[in-house]
C-alpha cells in the first residue's frame, strides 16, 4: 500500500481520476503539444484582457505550486484574490471545474475556470465536494491501486484523452447517463 499523498496526483490528473480511476493520460507528441500550448496561450491572453477590463490587477502568470502550476492569479480590492484555471476548449467541462476546485484555496477568495468566452466562479459547495472526492480517490489510488486500475467509469470528459488500452470503453466518445459504479464514494457524483 502506498502512502496517501497530497502532492500526487496533481489536480490536472486527479480531476480525471475522480471521474474514472482507471484513467491513463495519453502522451502528447511534440506537434500536438506545441499546438496545445499556442491555444492555451491565446486563451490566457483573452482571459487576462477580460479581467483587466473588469478592474482586476494581474498578480501572477504560471505560478508554480507543490506539484502543479496555477495559470493566472488576479487581485481586486473588492473581490480579493482570484485563482483562474485557463482552458482552451470552447466549453467548460466538469473535469475543468473539478481541476480548479482541487487547487489549494487558503490563499484565494475565488476559484474560477475561464476559457476564451466566459469566467465561471466555482461555488463553495462544489469546491468542498470536489476536494472530498479527491481525497477519496487518492485513498483508493494509494490503498488499492489494482482496483483503481480496473475501475472503468466512462465519462465524456475523460475518455477521449485516455490511453488505458485494457479499458472496455477505450475510444468511447458518447456520454452515458447513470453509469453504475461499484465505488463506495460515488465517483460519478455531480
């Protein structure tokens, strides 16, 4: 049994593992990585411009943390400190919201997921539930990694980037409603 770590997996991977414990990240080739970095940078510039227009002051870009990197930090006297997770996708997905909710909140008044078009402030209850689900997922990964590796839960936000070749849902792209789960803590919860 592995020791439970608050540093691993990082929020980007843990968000996907919450939705499907058997998730395995697909590797990026250099061309796709370069394309992704360009799209992310473009989205970040749009988010920065939008926040500056709203009166926020840019506090940090790509701030490193314990095993993760925070995209943007803004400050505003009447709103406090805002952590922003930037996404290049057109749609803000559940996995994006979970990822943002998993960052340490103690130094921030708001956790936000932003793309080129919108800023979504996360609800404190959503953040609490995501952190709870994160702890339960970390426990499963540490206490029973073999069970986690075969706990397949298809989810539209993760299957399209998953490289787990043993998964019966490999390549799945269509959402499935009410997928049963034998995991005691309800990995599919909202």
